[in-house]
């Protein structure tokens, strides 16, 4: 590690400061949110906790990284997979003089530590991005503890380059469900009796489900059935299994999958044990919601990791989620214990400059309901992009992201609910910027919002749309527009698996007359024909290998599936 990186690491530790035992940040004891004071009797100050770009090294470094393809492997699977990356980095890695030349092949060895049991040997070519390499699971014993592994790269007389990770190879689960995450593309894959014991792609789409007027209502069974029949495939259940066991069993019968709420208990590990033990074998559980906005509350960093350790000791078969409210407040420590990062940027109807508490809102002062937001639908993709940047600057493997959609107003922050067009746009933009689930706050909601979000459900939950979003990775597409300076007013992204491609587009503007846009896909993907016009009232056309869209309206969403030739 070079002195500049040492200084950066020491600065990061200093920023953590006394944020270890109780509240985090500076001026602990003052009323704060995201580390910032929000009452006028307190002065503004730098809250700290920002994720900063690391200092750049003089020469590029070789950053070797390894990750299991799946968050868990199960007994009975014969092969596991690792994802390997070996890329130049201005920030992280080891000096490797061969980067300045045409690098020769690198021999790698992956072995279990500390036993030095070799799992695989291979030869790679630098640079290497998202290379999948298989290894044998049959020689290993399934267990609840992770296997810790090391990858070592050798090239001639150069100093070996190493990286480490761990993977879970678990005993078969004979009851209930199993969910695992795809560490390559981020998607959920779920297995239960309803899937005939096979993992299938899963795109959670639904609401946080209130106890009042829904799950704990005297007519809860009918209300749950209607919610399911409306087209939603999942929910975050805001009631305990001890209070609503019959409702959980009914959700199982419908294959209505749920994320189980532990947010009120995660500081009490005894309560966490009781809750997890009681719900872990449900056929419909797909994840645990461990903590809600610990960054906003400035909770101690260790609380989520402590809860994770307890949850995994009882149920390693389901991932753990944490919701972050802040744009940039100790991202690394607050996500360290999570498999899934949910963000709840709620930007519609806010006053971005003056809060209900009587203060201005900026990066060092105030709380206006959406941290450092501008007050529009594009705060959603910007927040997801910022979280991804945090991970790059911290050299973290990207975690699965989930968007919590705003479908409410009130509390003195949000003067109105999103319009139906804004709901559509935020839904689409979140998916386009990496979200692998859409969970709106809060059900029951207004009839219009409920119907509208339900109407969107079959267009992303039916195949091939679901599988493309879950199995693929959202990739931004360049948009070309004949109208000067309007190309940056249209946001587009695609998912491609094999010869199928799903494209989503959101426009900020209306293009009058016959003006449209061309979608500039990579040269290796040549559109052949429109398979399905999924959503929107535009006109898609494939002509001479070029995909285009016309009849575009402002704040509108367009979705299409096309056949592509991969060259």
C-alpha cells in the first residue's frame, strides 16, 4: 500500500472518529439527521461521513478481485462459480509493471484458506472483466460457516498478486424457501415448493404492507387476496409472525412472497433470534429487512453487522436488507452487514431549500425529506448512481440495489403524492439505473396509485421482461436526436441476454412532429425486429439494423423487446 493510500485510509478512520459505540458523526447529542442538525437553534457544521475519491496513484495498479457467482451454493449442486476481475485501477491494487506493456498471460490459483486446498487453476489474460470460472463442489463438505478463499496471480518473476473472498456451501434446506443473489448482475433467484424446488428469477414488485387496514385488519384474508390478484408478487410485511401467523400462512398459499420486517428488533438480538427462528421456514419469505435508515438515525455501525451474524447463524438461506436514507453518510460502515441496499429517495412534493423545522437545507444543514435532492423524478436514478460510485471509491463489490418508490405524501415534508406519470418514470428510471426490486411505501395507498402501479406489474413481471431484468445488467444506451441539444433529455438503458434485448426509455421532453430518437447500441448488438411493444404509446422501428422511437411525450415511459444479432 502506497503512502497516499495509507493517508487516505487514516483519514477515513479519523472520519469514523468516535462513531463506534453510540451515535455516529459529529456533535453527538444534538438533533441530527444524516449527521446534519435540522433545528434553527443549532449551528451548521460539516457532518462528515462522506465517501471521498481515493488519491490517485502515480502509476495504474492492477486490481484483482474475486467473488462467488451466487451468494450461496447448496448441497447437491456439483459446481460452483467464481467471478474474476483483473483490471487497471488508479486507486486500488498492486503495482504490476507489466501493465505498461502488452501483458502476458497470468496463471492463477484459487485455494481455501488456511488449509491451502486448491479449488482451481487457470490462465487469464489481463485486463479481465466479469470472467466466470467453475470449480468442483463435490469434494467439499456442506456447512453453515463460509469457506474463505484466496486467489493468487503469477506472472514470470513478478511479485504474486492476491485477493480474497468467501463463499457459502450450505446443507440442503428441506423445508420452506431459499433466496440467493446473483453477484454478477445483482438479481434475486428464489426457490420454494411453488417453483417445484428449482431456482427461478424473481423481481420483487409491490409495497410495504401496513398492519393497520391491511395485514391486521379483520378482513385481512380478502385484502391480501385482492392485493395478490391485482398483480403484485411481493410485499414487505409490517407485522410479526406472532401477531399474524394466519396471514403469513395465507401468503404462502398464494405464493405471495415477503421480506420480513426486523427493523424494530434489530438492536435486541434476543428478539432477532426469536423472530428469525419463527419465520425462517416459511415457503414465502425471500429476505429480511434488518434496519430502516440507520444512517439517518446515526445508529452505531456494529448494530446491523451484529444482527446479520445472528440471522445467518439461524438462517443463512435468505439475504439481509438495509434501507439507507442519506445520500452520502458513512456508506461503507452502514452497508457492511447487508446483502441488499435499499434506498428511499422520496423527491416528489418536497421543498428543497426550506424545511418544516425552520432551516435551510443543504449539504451541511437541515432535513427536507429527501437528502440533498433537487425535487424531481431524476433524484431517483441520481441516488442509485451515487451509491454505485460510493462502492467504486471504496473498492467494494456491488451489492444488490432496491428502490423504495414514493407513493404517499404528508408528514410536513411531502406536499403531494407523485402523479401517475411520475410514478411510471421513477419506476422505470430505478430499473434503468440498477434497481432489482421495486417496493413502494405504503399499502393501502390511494385507489389511483394502487391501480396504476398494478397496471405496470404484468409488463415487467411477465417473460421475457422479468428474466431479462433479473438475469441481465442495466446498461446505459446513448440516444441520438436530430433536434439540437435534446439528446440529453432522453434517458435509455437496456438488458440483453442471448438474442433478446429489453430497452426502457424515459423522456423529459415532447418531440413534436415526426422527430424521434435513434438508440445507439454497441456495434456487437444489431437489432433485427421488434418482438413486443411492451409499454408506452410511441412508435418503434427497426430499419437497417437501427432501432428508433418516435411519437415521444414528456414524462413518458417506453419499453420494447427486440431480437438482436450478436456479432
